[in-house]
C-alpha cells in the first residue's frame, strides 16, 4: 500500500513533538499500522534547525499546503482560532482528513467544522484537544459506547491543579504559587485562560458532546476560576475530609444538562482527589460499567503528540480498510508479532522487601549486610522491629537486582546460625517513569 | 441498513448482563451506531425466566447456533476452555465475527484462534477478557498506538485486591478475609485461580501481547499468589511508606521481556497504591505519553457487559463501513445529536461549603441555621473555627440543593448584622455513583 502523506501545520511544542514522535517511533508505528506514514509538508514561519526536516517541503503558506495533492491528512497544531479555522475549512473542502489539538477552535466553532467535514465525507480527529495524552475521547466515543453516561468530572487543566496542589501541600497562597507556576513555565504570562477556567470549559464542552450526544455549546458552560480560593478554605476543607479541585463537570439532571467548571470540594479518599501536580484525570459515571477513571499528563510535547499521532494512526487504519471483514485494527495490536525472549524468574530484575527473624546475637546484621554487599545488592532501608517471641524481625529494602543474585544471597543468609524460620521476600517496584 | 444479528452463547452473569444491557440501552446504542442490533439466538441449557427472551430462538446446541445464517456476530460468554474453543472455531469457519470475555481461552489458545480468524477474515474482539469494564485493550491497541510501551503494571484481579485491602485497613489475616470474600461472593469456593494469580496471569498474557506485539505465552508468566502474605508484612510495609498489591507486570528489559504476577510493595503515594477493594487499575508507562492509569470495576455483570457490548458496537460500526472517507465513528460519538436544554447556574444542583465570619454574638448560629432550614437546605456538618482577628469563622457543609435556593439563603445570611465580610461559597460533590 502507498504511504499515507501528512502535512503538519505549526512546528511549535506540539507540532515539533508530533514530528519527532513519528520519526522516532516510525518502526513500531509501522508494525502497528502495516503502512508507512510520510510527512510531505510542514507549515511554519520560523525555521526549526533542531528538527530533522530533510525531504519535507516547508512553507508558511498554509492555505496552499492543504490544497496539495501529496497530502492525505492535515495535522493542525498551530492553535488559535484564526487562521486555523479557515485553513481547516480549506483542507476539508479539498477532501483532506484533519487531525487537530485545537480545543478552543472546536469548542467555539466545532459545530460548523464537523458539518463541513460531514458534507465532504472526511473526519476531524481531536483526541489531543482534551486531557493531552489520556485517550479520553476514544474511551467515551468507543470504549464506553454501550453505556448511558450519567455524569463526568475532570481535572482537565494542569496549571490549576498544580496551583491547588501546592496550596494544599504547603499552605501557600494562590498568588504566590501562580508566580512560581509562571516561572516554571506551567502558567502563561496571562494566566486567565487557565486559572479562570476558560481552557477547562473548552475541554468540558467537547467531553459533554461526546458523552451525551449534544451540540457543542461553549457559551452555556458556567465557569468559575480558582483565583479566589484561599489557603484558609483549603485548610478547613482538609480538616473536614475534603480536597478542593478545579473540576469540569457535565451531568444529566432531571430538567436538562449541567455544564460547569468551578472549584469543588470532593472527599479526600476519592482517587481523583489524589491526582496531584500538573496531572489530569477524568472520572466517568456510566450506567453499566459504573465509575471509571482515566489519568495521565494533560499537556506537554510528548503527551499531546501521543494523542495527535494516535489520531493519525486511526485514520491510517481507517483508510486502509478492506471489506474482508477482518476489521482495521490488528488482533494483538500489531500487524506482525515478534518473538522477543521471555525472561525466566532468575533473569528478572526487581527491588526486594526482605524480612528475617534473628536471634538477638551480636554480629548478625553485619553478617547479613556483608552477604548482600558481596552479591552486589544495595540496601535502601533497614528497619529493626521490636522483639517478637524471642526473635528480632529485621526488614531490609533493596535496590533492584537480578533475581538470581538475590537467590544466592538469601541462601547464604538462610544458612546463618542466628537466622530462625524462613526468610520472607516480597518484590518491590518504585513504578518510576 | 439491515440489523446486525447476534447469538449470545451462555446466559450466566455476563451473558444475562449483556442481553439486558443491549435491551435497556437499545435506543442510546442505536443513536451511537445508526444501526439496529438484534439478538436472534441465545445458547443456554438453563431457562432464565427473569430475562426478556421473546422472539429470540433458544437452544442448547451451540455448534448448531453458530452455523445459522441469521447470525452475524457470536458472543461467547460461557467461559471455560471446552466447548468454548470448538464453538468459536466453528463460528470462525462460518465467517461469523466473534466477541468473547474468555481470558483463559485466549491466554492459552489465542494464538490458534487468532490465526483461524485471520485465515477466515473475521475478528475476535476481547475487551471484556481483561479488567472488566475498563477499556484497556482499546487504550493499548489504539489510544497509545503512537507509543513505544515500556512497561505496564496492573491490579487485574479484584478478589486479591479486596483481600489485601482488608488486610491492610483492618490488620486482618489472609485466611480470615478469604473466608469473608467467599461469603460475599467475591471469591469462588476454590479460590486458587484468584489468590494464586492464575487469573491475573491470563490477563497479563493478553495485555503484554497487545503492548509489545508478541505471541500469547501464558506458560512463560512467572506467577506467585498472595496466600503467604501476612498481616505482619503488610504492617511493616506500611511503616516504610509502601503498600502491598498483587500486580501483573510486563516489562521490556535489556535481554527480553519480564512477565510476572506477584505481591509487590509499591510507594503508598502512587495512585495505583490507592486502588482499593474489588476495583482494578492498569498503569502503563509509554515513551511519548509517560505514565497513564486506567481504573474501574474489573468484574460483575454490568461492567463485563459494558465491555462485551462495546466490542459488539465496534464490530457493527466496522461492518457498516462505507468507503466515503468519513470513518466509522460519529464525530461527536452519536450519529444524531439531540438538543437537551443546558441548565443555567441557578438551575444547577450541588452541595456547598459555606464559610462566614461572625461577630461573637449569641444567636448568630441559630439565625443562620434557621434561614438555611427555611430555604429547604439541609446541613451536613458545621465547624466553628478558632477566633481570627476578632471574628469567628463558621464553616457549614450542606446537602445538594438547587443553586437559586442557595442564592436566596445566602443573601439573607449576608444581611444579618452579625456577619462580617463576604460569605465564601465553594461547591461540593460527593461523586457518589
């Protein structure tokens, strides 16, 4: 099959990220799609010497790019309403598939854009417009399609969540944390879009349409920001067992649908109350599945590019459809499976929790630690517990080590005369990313 | 377009649940697919008088059902290896699409089944086989398709997670909690599959294949159960800042792939460490998006039916494909949008956190509570804080009330002579399902 040809419009954080991701993961993506993806055009005004652009046509005339015959899919990642609107309309008229990350554009003009796409029999894919790398649009449009969705509540602005997290954890004031967020690059110089909830309202508009099957109605979202939240209220909420989060909520009520973005007290033991820093999460309540939650990075080059390129892959799989009934997605995710070796237990690497019971005998700890050290095992923590039935429980946490080494070391420790009973070992994972 | 015709094989918890869901959500599902789904056959030995089976052919001869011309999709929800294997093979040979929730069958015989499906140009869809209602297969096969997945770690057995949660929260012993889980119906009379990790290993086998593009290799999963975990180790882990979870882990290592199911200490502040009770969650680490987490019910009639029917909808959308380039999934999730009214702020209903500052004057609390009561607002909690700059902060939490009532009440309270400064109101959501 011929390659699918892309034009990427905008080479900022997201556009550059998408280009790099398509290049770096090209082999794996081809294993997943069975078809090559070729970037033929980029639309940009500023040169990006840090990017690999060889063989790609560069132009700042976006309207001209989307008319080119060697473009199948237009990826709009420049942001803003104009000229994004006009460029996408032109792309649609020329029968191009469209991928966009532009939440403001969709929330405010999506109804017209989707109508034009329908009239011209093309798709506008927009996973990256909501909650960055979390595939929440796919989950709602497809994964939960059997359900009647009752409500959803999302932390869908990372900047706001970073500010509220800092206020809670460190008792800091709003203005103080906002200034830090600006210095860290989490918040814009004009933070209104983020802290006053406009960005979240854009995303909520899109989520609500997918959940309930209603037109996009950004102007009807009730929107309240977090700038009036005080450290005092954060503290009182905590004392009452709640946390304050800036949520976007869409809910079916008896007389209609509620669309609202506002600071919200939620029970501290809820999983979504424990989503901290710049992370996003969306909790969906649906009638068959009950509550489900989706968590991840809501912004940044990598996460947003992940969503943009997933949309491209969906389109590639879609336009590669054959009517043989076998569907567009490979059964086990990849067109061709590879036979990577599966490691034996002895070859696996993890950290360990070790518990041993020692007689109260001088030198046993020295013996144990020197055996571990000789086997190349680093100790992360040691905790000696209070005596239990004449024996002293000793707990050791180790850094990751290949399991065969641990087998050896534990056999030696088990043989020490001062050790009583069987040594307990439980694996330990830091889950570091 | 003609209806898509289903045969449901097995009318136990999952089969009955799928049938009910297809009937109860029929109108909404049709809005999503634009096409009717008709159950033409059910395969069952036992009558289910509680189900609505009018107009559906019933038989216990499963091999005969899957050969019928009025069947497009076979939904296998009877479980077990035999005769599920033979019946699915027969269905595939007759060109039927297959949906299954059978993790043991796929983990142990999936390679042959997928090969047969490919040879006969049909799909086997299996979202319900892993983590119940969480659309994790879709997320990995499609949502994260742009990524190189590095590892994943999942709580993919609800019974085991319930037991470990009870042990930690109440300091109980394993045997004691297991007995309760059996009484509650969370654990089977023979709990081996759940507590020894075999069920989790089946699911991990499938997840790993989708994440890495490797053949299904259940026999190579290192599997260790939770039956040897003691209350003592749970407590020591907690003291060191960790929780013990029964995880299924698939990880790319230098020399190959690790597939392992075992009790694991993980940092207590990780979101997945806070997934409690019978709930499931899968944490995926991928190179572009970073860590993302997916949480929900891993078992039960409703959640499993949600996944089964989502697979049916995917197939319906797929076989309704037209080559016009518009794709198979409606842009805003539904074929036809509806114009449900969006409520104004005054019409919305939420709970409230109210903070007011009162002069230390007898009777103010009585005045405030009587105003709230007259407006029909129930108080959930009142907390009087220590005096701050000559004023007493009073915090009140209320039950949900329509916002116009709260506006009225707060206007009256604000007018009380003893109230100083502006009353703070923050909305409160219990996020109850």
